[in-house]
C-alpha cells in the first residue's frame, strides 16, 4: 500500500533530475553590437558599482562613446511658457532638417496648472502648422503632467514649422474679474519637445548653412555656440571669432544666444548647441587629427562629422587668418549684411512670437489680421489678445503724439455697464481705457481709441487689448456660473492700429535704443571694442553681447578690437569686462566712477542674509537703510525727546502749511492735466559718475564722449569669474528689453534698476526736413514744460510790446 503523497514525491524527484541533466540556456549576448546612439538621457547616468566579472574576450569589447547622444528636440523659447486668464494663445516657429522632418516623431507635452482651474471645462490645445495635434484637459495642479502623442507623417516639414498653445480655462468657484488673474497653465520646457521613436535616428544631421535654424535651443530656450579656436588667446583670432558669432546668430534666427569660446572640443554636445571649429588648417589638423578631403587643400566652410557623438560640427578653416577673415566675410557675413540706409520691413520675433513684428519707419496703418489677431468671440469675463510692433532706434516720441486704434467689435446686452470696459496696454503700461456704458449691448465700427506714443520704445513693443465684460450672472455666481455660456464680446480682425508720423532723431545716452535696435552701433561703419583682457572669458562675454546687438540691429557689426581707449578715435565704443580688469581712466568715459575698479570687486554687502544671521537684526538693518530711519536718542543711551522736540521735528519734515499747499496743487495738476512741478525743472547739465548699489552684479552704462561726441557703452561685471554668466543673463529677452536710460544695474537673475540720463544730446539720423524738426521740437517742448512756458511767456510779452508800439505809430495820439 502506497503512502499518501508518494506519487507527488516521485514526480518532484524526476523533475529535479531533468533540471540537473539539462542546463538552462544562457542569455544571448551579441558578439559585436552594432554601433548607434546611446539611449535617450538628460545627463550621463552616475556609474553604479558593478559586480566583478571575468574580462570579456577582446573581439567582443566595444569602446564606450565619448558622450551621450540626445534624441530629442526642445520646442519652447524659454524654460517655461505661462498661459494666463480664461483664454490665452502663444505661437512661435521652430525649424527641422530634412532628416528630422521625415523621422518618426512624438510630441511630448509637460504642463502644470493652478489649483483653482476647473478641469471639467478647461482645455489645452497644441497645434502644429495649424493642425490640432494634442487636446487635453487642464487637470494637473499638484504635479507636472506629461503627455506624448505620435505625429502623423507629413505634418512636419523641412525648414520652418509653427507651433501654437491655446488654453481655455475657467475658475472653480469665483465669478469675479480678479479671479481670472488666478488662472494659469505653465508649459515646462524640459518636458515639452519632439522625441525620436527610432533610437537609431541621428537627431541633427546638418547638410548646409541653410540648416542653421534647425539647431534650435535647449530646454531653457538658449542656443549655445561653442567656438573651438586653438588660437583664441591670440589677438589675431578675435575679429574672426566675433564675425562668426554674429553671422551665425543672424543666420540661425535664434531667440537667445550664448557664446562659449574654447580651445578644446567639448566633451558632449547637447540639443541646442552648435559646435564651430575655427582656425587654420594646421590648427584644425592638430584638433581633429585628419581633415575631410574637401577641407584638406583649400579654404572650407561646411559641416563635417564631429569626433564627439552628437550633432555635426561646422568647420571654418583656411591657410591663414587673413584668408579666414575673407572667407567668413564672403560666405557667412555678406548674406546677412544690410545697408544702413535701407529700412527693414519686419523685426525677427519668430523664435518666440509669430508673425514677425512689423517695423514702423513712418506713418502706417496695420489691420489686426496682419498682426496675427483673428476674429474671435469670448464668453468669459476677461478676454486678452496681444500684438507686436517694432519702432526704429531714432524713435523720439516720449512726450508727444498719439497712435489710434480703430476698433471693430461688439458686446452683448448681458454685459453690465460701468464695471465693464476695454483696456489697452503697451509694454505693460495702461495706455487707454474705454468704458462700456450701454445696457443694450453695442457694435463698434472703426471706433477710435487714442494711445499715447510715450509708452512705446525703440525695438519690439508688446500691445495687449483686454475686454472686461461682467454680467448679472457673475454677481450672483450660482452653480455653473463659471462655465462657458453665451458669448459676451466679439473682436473682428478688421480692427486697425494706425501709427502717425513721429519725430525721428537719435538720443544719447539711451540704453533702450541699444537693446531695441542696436542704435547707434547699427548705423556705424566701424565699432571699437575694448575688453578687460584677451582671454577666453572676455572673448565669450564680448561675443555673446555682439551677437545680441547684431540680432537687434538685424546686421552684423564691423568690430575693431583695441587694446585700450587711446585708439578709439571717431568711432562708437563698446567696453566689456570685469571691474578689476579695466584700465585706469576708462570707466569714467562711460559714466562710471573710477574708484569702482578697486572697491566694487572687494566690497561686501552691508547686510548679508545668511541662515545663521539674527533675523531681527538683519530685518531692522534693511528697513533702516531703505527708509533712512535714524537711531533715536533713547536707543543710543540718551534722554528721550520732549513733546515739543518731536512736534518741531515733524513740522520741519513736512515743511509747514505752505509745503502742504504746494503738494496739494501738484497732485491736482497731475490728476487734471497730467502735469507736475517736477516737469517744470530745466534739464541738469551737472555730470555725475555712477557707483553701484549693494548687490549689483553687472552694470550697463552709456555716456557721450565730450571730445568726439561718440557713444561709449560699458558692460562691467563685478568679478572676473561671474563675467560670462552675468552677460549671458542680461542678454535674455526679459532682461535685455528692460535696459533703458543712462545706467541699468542688474542684481540677481531678473532685478534691474534704471537710472535716467540727467542730460541728453541729439544725433541726426535722417536728412534735414522741416516736418521732422517740427515734431522733434514739439516733443522736446513737451518734455521741458518749464522752458516751453518761459518761451511762451516771452513770445506773449514780445507780441504785446510789438502791438503797443505798432498801434502807437499807426493809431491816434491824444
């Protein structure tokens, strides 16, 4: 009789014997894996400790790649793009090569939204070349949400493509206009990109110079030009480095460029990076080992395979440096050069806004359809549209003249009068407000809205139109009141923005003109450049600045690199470097105090907020310094002041009843006539030299040389080691557009302090005409009301005296 379970024991023993007799198959390893790009990664992974294994056979060893290959293409013009309000739209362009457009691509989107956004009715739509590619609910307030979709073949094309982000979002509970400012959706630059589904695809195969725009940018919107020049430390290479940096920035149409000059090839090449080999053939052979056949015996500009993994390298080489300069001028600089007497039609903004901003050189009327604003309707409480226009560098209308917006639109009878209105913003400033007063709705047909030109500046100007429309349902705010309903406002693309004739004359100093259009360097035949030192850091900072100015000017600058200020002569000058590097006597010529060279780099801030600092002491010190508060006698150990002493101190600080009367009159003038006593002061001619405030890391300063009447502009960093990073920060679109006045001091990443010029001088930029000079005089008189009032009074006295004398000669005498 068998014991229970004996059959199962026999079966288990049989299976164990089979397992011992038949060995398990080993995992297959390819004897010679095919070479190809490394897997996608943002950064090289940290090496993990591996278990000890026997060495592999020699024939199976594969050399590790020198750098990772990144198989994605970033799409955003900045580290993030924020869509605000109940509806918002952003459009820009990106470029692809022939290989990229034909590859299998995914569109990856990463976004996060405000907590108060209602996900049931809020939608984010992404359009590529006008076709809807992605539509997802706005429903990720706690973390970044990532979405990936495959793009159909044929949607993307070689060359320029457009991408647009549209958002419609509603508040969960609140129906007020203020609540619409709480609605936002932020698109993340690191997670929004085109990714290649085929891991064997080479992400960036550049065939010709025309493919330069396809380099694109990295996840922060920056395009990095790495110029590898073995002779960079020698003076002979500087002019060629600057010419290459400017030409590539213009031909690539990049939104933000950072130039890195180096003498060795970089270890890896990331997306948004273009590597340029620049030097003689002998130097390039020392760098690469061997040169391509087409570059072996003649001058050459073209793309070759890089020794490092990743994108191709642009090789610029010749027999000698004079030959290289001629080659760069012919093949790189000449195609993007523009004569100084030819006005451009548009200003390039495609990398962050489509369409390009129209360039206004004279009287012009622009339809909304030309500005990229289509006919649209809104059911929300606040609708906003934006447009861009560009003004020339000699734009002079800071106190005179008005543009006119001829509005075509309509609003429904549900819109409540009084609180509902239309507002026009120019560069973030409220320029005009139009109330919606009728109770039965209204239709605008070429309704004129005046916009003062004082809000405009040289270069790109951003105009917003906001329609605030409140309804009765917003007051009660019942369930479902925030949901989309009946349309309240309609805007038609037949609306017209009319810019009148404005005064055209250059003003110096004026950093806004340099930032906006590169003026006056954009119209100078030659520009003098003085650097703190001839080293890699200074070359990188100067090349980054020159590339940015060239983009603003829409033409490369002809740069003469000088060792000091003695050879500047009759040329506008640029000064770049750290404070301690500057030669003696150079900084005062740009409006900066001479002692800054010695004191600024070594100076420590008066209050340094550190984790171990006493919070109350730091706070009190900061408040005392900002408010100018003095220590009281009791805090200093003295007697407490009497009542009469305190009363006298307050009476002295307020100036008495007469001072209060003038303050009241000044406030009334501002409310009624937009005037003030400050405008009655005559311009000061006393020169003052600037000393940086605490925390300042970089100064942009401009002054007019009293001998040659040429403009000198200095970009001075506090320390040598922060020069390159500080310059890279200020050329970012936000910081660059914020430059104005005579001094702009940068503190931190985005904080800037502008100091206006105490006195300015005119620079003639156009042939003399009475019509233009009348506008110049009108604007100058409007800016100097005191002199205008004195001139008017003098004219009235002269007219009265002349009339009295004439009547005395012609009239009857008693």
